[in-house]
C-alpha cells in the first residue's frame, strides 16, 4: 500500500483565499483524522471520521474550517477564508478499527500571506 | 483530558551514544505509539506499544501501563536519528484518536 497520501505538499496562498487540502487514507482503514501542527500548540486533532461519518469536530478552530469525507478513499479539509494564523502543517492519518496503530501522511505545509 | 508529558524536551548526543526518552501519561491507556518526525517533517511510526517491550534494530520501547509511562531507547545513535520523537495516546481509555506529547527534540552530532 502507498500509505496515506496528502496533496498538495506545499501551499502558499493569500489571506482571504479558499484553501482545500486533500487526503487519501490507506485502503481498508475505518478511521481518518486531520491534525494540525504548529510551534505554539504542537500536534492537535481537528476532526476525525469513522466510516466516512464525522465523529468529533471539537478541535476545528472556527467556522472557517470544514471537512468532508464523501467516500472511504477521500477526504478534504477546507479553509475559507484563510488567515495568516492558519499557517501550519496539516496532517491526515488513518487506522483500522480496533486497537491498531495510526499512520500519517507526509503533511501539507500551508503558508497564508 | 489526558495529559502526556515527554522528557527531556531537548537532547544533544554525540554519535554513538545511547539515550532514553520518557513519556508519562495521566490516565490508563490501551494504545500508545512512538513516532519520529524527521527533519523533513515526516511522522514515521516507530512502535505501537500499549504494554510490554518491543525492539526494532537500535531502537526499543517499553511501556509500563500500570505505572503510566513509556520509555524509548536509542542505542549507538546516528546523525539520521536526529529529529523530534513523539509519544501519543488516546485522550480516554476508549478514545479513537491520539493525543500527542510535546516531543523530545534530538540532535545527534557527528
């Protein structure tokens, strides 16, 4: 398996623009997680899905953030409008049901100028 | 929620030295993972170790769940071991996601 695949790897955008981050989980995994990593806050969970259904979005910082998982092989994290403080590395991870380990994608480094 | 504390926060080693990284957590857990974030930012799975001891080459890990800590041992360190080491546990014993510690930043000098 190719692992968790995220795109793009890097994104630079202007404040106010819409940003869409994409994730393809490992095939057969039931859970998908979106994390954000910043120097100030470390790695924090934004939202996670189980079988394509959002379970916990309490980590989503504001209404400007939204996430979808239209099918088992694809998820998006959208920021609209983007702000400079959204600059961070965004990771997607997936794992199978049960006491199993999570695997992370390579991350998307977002810079909002 | 669960608290995850890692120590030391920073560590500088000479190549060839051994080290022990510690992860303390505030509640019982049924899942613990160690990750290495390399200088390129990739999060690499090292161990899935809710209890017991595992070894993989120069790395080994031990989790003592009853005492709420885990240790990561690095032997004969190499410059490629540099980066940040994270441990992560579920926020509750039944949680599905992972809560990360603050990490240990390791630099191995040649």
